């Protein structure tokens, strides 16, 4: 039976009486002692499945922060580079990123943050290799199959940002079902951007407003910033307060352009699959220390 090196050494040093019963007790005592240190039952076929996280999933409480944002947006960047650094396939990197996502959503909900927007698949991502696109489409199905019951039970409301019409039928139906099922929930607003582009969103809003003007429902002089905001996917939600892009890249990549007008930006160098709850808390703490003036002087 394979054991981690730390447990093998500890077993050698343990004063055990003869017999299988003593061995069994010693093994489980040491397993409990080292649980969480090295992910004892690490999946060794790493090309096929995700690597169990060694990151702590215990985060701070809301009262530990100076100030929390109402709306956090995350560009989950670096899955491909993470996969290459671990000599894994790109699809495996995306799947590992999804494993990490669960803890970030859970922690956001526990902190009482109003909205979390995640950039999952952009309108430009269709140009990626076919194998990678197919893997991302499969991840959509896998994520909602495993998470929808828990999200619904926690009162999370799911909203898909983007044009669902171009997605394969199975994925489109899955997303519509998730939105419909959680439409009455009043907790965390979980916005997942799939086939999304910020410029496309603004153009879509402009077309809707133009049609209202043609129909006489609105006059040109009545069109304001709020009018545009009311025609975005995120209508009724607060603007983004904090945008985090992992992997060190420093650009918006066409994500929530209108909503990020006064957002605070953070660009941690950590790749998304390694972006732990602890690092997320550090980003939230950094936000709390920012002096937000919104163009005014203080």
C-alpha cells in the first residue's frame, strides 16, 4: 500500500505492539494527524483528473475586513499556463480551475457580498482549438450538474451574461434551467459570463434603446447612463467595485466595460487554479484599504 513519505517515517517511529489491530490504529491516528497537509490520497493519474488542492479553504469572516465590495468581478486567467507548468493538457487546466471556483463562490456567499461576476467564456474564445472549446462546453454541463442543488439551497441566484443562442442546445438548455430554477432566490447574485463580450453587450443595449425610440417609448433626450445600465445583462445590480484578474495580465479583455467604470483593479500574478481563498481574502483586504474618491477630492 502506498503511503506519503511523512506517514512512513512517523510509522517507523511509532511504538506499536505486534498485531494488525495496533497497525490499524496507528495508521488512522497518523492519517488524521496529517490530513490536509499533503492531500494523502492524491490522484496519481494527473493527466486524466484534477489534482486535489493543497490550499486552505478556511477564509476570514466578514467582520475581519475594513470594508467589503458589493460586487466582485473575476477574470479567471492562467488555466492554460498552470496546465503547461504541471505538464498537463489545457483541458485539464480548465477543469482544475473549476475545482478552485467552487471555494471562491462559497466564500463570497459566506461573506455576504451581493454579486460575483465570473468570466467563463468570451465571444473571442470560439477561435481557440476545437478540443479546448469542446472541453469548456463540457465543463459547463459538469459544473451545473454537480453544483446547482447546492447553489439553489444556499439561495444563490444565477444569471448568465452573454448570448446563449450560439451555444450548443444541451449547454443552452442547462443554463436556461439554472436561471429559471434560481430566479426567485434572494442571496448572492452569481453572474457567469458565457459567450460574452463587453462591447457586444453595449451594442445590444443600444439596439434595444433604439427600438424603444422608434416605437415612441423613449425620446433621445431622455436617454441617460441609467437608461443604458437598465438594458445591460446586469441591470438592477450594483456596478463592479473590485475587479480581480489572476495570472498577472493587466487588461480587461472586453469584460464588463460599462460596469467597471469606477472599479478598483487588482492583478495578482497567481494563476487561477492556485488562487486560494487566502489570496482572495488578501485581495478583499486590499480593496478595503483603497481610497475611493469617484472623481472628487477628499
